[in-house]
């Protein structure tokens, strides 16, 4: 086996992925499964993970577990942590992917600033920032004894940069303050944890640019004009960064924010 193939193999390793039933979560799972990684899929109880589990096992012949958890609830997170620690001797990779995103259908969320609610702000910070902190903290004992331990947090360009409101004109779309604030906090938490959990655990983040989700054509056109690579992202664009940070290809990389944004942040 060549050097690169050896470094990228995840055989006999296990990854836990939150938000595993979402579009990006599914592609993250597929990317890791292709590298022979066993998986623990986590999502809200109203998301059926069984078809995803069956498909991954059928295609890649890996071991897949499913856990349901409302990450907004402290008690549910504690139960998840206790179950994972009680039922698994091995956890090498933790990917905090679940989040309230800009398009989430929440009251007082994707509305003008003066109408954004404190309740929804608090809910977003609970899921987008507190839950990753809690899971990392609770699962650190497993990660610390694992080979190639890696935490990957999914941030956003809006955790680093302010929104360009010209993109949203005439669309009915918005960019909630709590989304950017929570993602910014998550990326700073990444840096903080990278020095705190070293040398046993590497902690990095991916900062995605906009992903095409059938947004209004006016928004898409303006976004593409604003992006050096002249297109919005898709789920496949993030598979390489996930494989890199999850595997030993990045064994000397920690505390980094990898921007997968088509050059958005280069201007």
C-alpha cells in the first residue's frame, strides 16, 4: 500500500456524525464509508436514519449504528454521551455537523433583525454551539485513547464574515444573527480546544461557503458573481476536506479552519 492510501484509510476506525440525516450529513457519511470507516449516525428522532444506514452497509460493508437525539435538550445529550461511551470501546472521529441553518423554519429566525427573537437566538446557540461543546467534552475520554483522534466542527463563512445584504434583495431570504454568532463561536471553540486537547486529539473546522439549495435565481446569480469560482457549492465539494481532516493525511494539522468556499474569502 502506498503512503497516501495508507494515510487516508479509516479501516477499524469509527466516526460519530451529528445531523447525519441532512444533505451534507449524508455525503459526509458516504465519504467516510468509502474509506472503510465504521459510523455512528445521530439525528433528531423525526428523521428516519434507517434507509441511510441500510444503504451504507449494502454499498460499503461497514458497521453502522444509529442514535436519535434532540441536541437542543441537555438531558438528551447526556443520554447520548452515556450510550455512546457505554456501548462503544472505540471512537476516533467526532463530526459536529447538526445545526440550525439560515433557511431553518423557526419563528423569529430568518426575519429582519428587529424581529429576531431572543428565544430563537437561544435555541440556535444551544444546538449550534453548546451541543458541540457538550459532545466533545463528554466524548473526550473515548477520543483520548483512540488512534488518530480527530474532531471536525462544521462552521460557516458567516461565522467569519458579515453577510452581503445585496445578495438577498428581492428574495425573501435572510441571514439570522444567531447563525453567524453561533458559527463564529464554534470556530473559536475549535482553536481553543485544539490547544486544550492536544496532543491526543486534533480539533479542526471546515468553513463552508453557500451550498446550492434551489435558492431564488437572483440570489444564485449574485452569489456566483461574488465567488471567484463562479458557482455555489454542492455536497461533494466538502467530501475531500472531510476525508483529509478525518484521516492521517492531516495528522500534523490542528486548530485550523479550512475554508471550502469557492474563493469567497479571498476578496
